[in-house]
C-alpha cells in the first residue's frame, strides 16, 4: 500500500436529538457542557467510535472495548505480548516493536499508542531480579499517529433535559421491597456538533499509514454511528449530517489546518432562536485558492 502523500484536513457535522452524546462521569453522567452552555464530545469518545467502525469493517484493532473484544484477550498487555515478540537487546528494538505494532493494528497506525508494560511476576530474590534483567520482558514504546481529532463543540448552546427513571418490577423479595426510583436519565434535546481533524503526512510515513487507510478513516467518519445504538443513544438520535474532506496537493499542506477549518462557518438561519434540526442552520464555506473540499452526506 502506498504511504499517504498529501496532507488531509476534515470537518464533520453531527446532530444529536434527545440523546446523551458523551456523558461526564464526574457530573452524574450528564452530557458534557462547557461554561458557555455549548455541548462537548471528547476526542477520546470520537476515536472510540472510529475504532468500533474499523472493527466492524474487519480491521485489526488494538484498543478494543470489553464488550466488543474479538480475540479473547483481557488486557492490552496480553494482546501485545501475544502478537509482538522483539528481543530488546537488538539494535533499534523499539523501532522494530513500533513497526510490528503499526503493521498489525490499524488504530495504532492511525492514532498512535503508548506501550508501557512492566515484566510480570514478583522479584523474590536477587537471582530472579538478574533473570528479569536478562529476559527484559518489559517494554516502553511511544508511537505518534498521524490522525488528530479535536473535541467536538456544538454550534449553539444546548439544553439538557433530565428524566427520572422508575421501574415496574421489584429487584428484591417482597419483604425487602426497594424504591421504584432507579435514577435519572440526561439528554440533549437538540444539538449540532462540529468535529475537526487532520492527517499529517510526516507521521503517516513513520507509522506506514496509507492512502487506503485514509479512505477507511473517511468511511468511518461517514458511518460513525452505525452499530452504535444504546439506551443513551437510540438508533436515529445521532446522525452524521455532513463531511468536509480537504486533500492538499503536497505533504505539508497548502494552508495550515487552522486556516482550512476557519473556512467553514455554521450559522443559525435568520429568525431561528432555538434550533431543533440540522435544517435550522446554514453552512458557509469560504474559498481557499487551489484547495476545495469534497463534501459528502453521512450515512
């Protein structure tokens, strides 16, 4: 596969309707909202969904969620030890380890990864300590990936609704009947979120990230919420509305990512104070000489 030769910038518009796009565990799992009232979705959350889509498409993924594990390994260290074997005494051992990891797993080739696993077992004697030094089972390798993603920010302030949840079936015996109240459910009534990102060619050359891999990222973004439904995010409550994909004509890019992202402006239509759908917004795209995006609808 040909290594990526052209810098890529992208932007994604996501609509959220009566769903919790990314709960904050430090705030009762309420949707993330900044001090200005704008909704947020963390970059980690977005990368998790991209990884899941890669997995759905049949690609090897290193950072797998427990409920989607497809290789039987219970931890990252187990997965790494079973798939990568490098003699740490060899010259350029860390480079070799990184190369094997990038070849094996698409998410590492894309986002990078830090491997910092210690040798297993307890050192009960000086002999065992010396043996451990000889074996050098531990590894510490840092890989920088070419795909960077900003946290998503809503285009307008969002309203968060809270519902109290009750149950109709008692979970305890009759003599120990518990309260019918189970807790609360939080959701954004409506929000349009903007995700920005870029793919760096210099880092792509180091991880072996290819033109074909870039197309996989593009497809993952367009189908971000396929097979991603849950009680907090029912099917249809989160939708990819639009994808903007700028492909430069050189490695370093014709313009900075910041300048490219600023060309896209999302505004409320005249007379709309409380948006309830994607149609309440207008998309404005300023022209950059020699660089025009491919604009596609989500799936």
